[in-house]
C-alpha cells in the first residue's frame, strides 16, 4: 500500500505523518495512508517542519523550490506539495526510494 498521493495544480501532494524529537532523521515507509517520517528536531518554531522538508528533499533528490508544506504546520499529520511531478511520478519516486 502506498501513501495518499493526490493531484494538485502545481504537481502532487502526499500525506505525511511526522514523529518529532526522534533518535534519527529517517523516512520510515507507509502506514495508514501516510508516509512516516521521523526527525530529530523538536516541534517548536517550525523547526520540525523545516527538518521534514529538508529530509524529504534530500531523500527524493528534489530542488528546494519543488517541495512545500501545504497543511498541518502544528499537527503531526501534514500534507506536502511536490511541484512539477505527477502523482504517478511521485509514487514511482517513493517506490524507488524504498528499495
């Protein structure tokens, strides 16, 4: 099962579930329709959000301008926008990074 990926006018969005103040930064795979991500940053002043975007950018080899937080800035459940990709391309990115 893959995380919830939906089309967006600028690209595709993905549901992300974040675990702040974890032992390490990691993309943990899919669970309950969301991509699970752990970051060492605390959930204060947007530091965990910045860490999540940086981790996903590095993990999927994206440009800084290609990724943005659409919703959930103060929630563990977030929606991240990946610009310039179709939902199919984003799904393939996720699948290729898991193997």
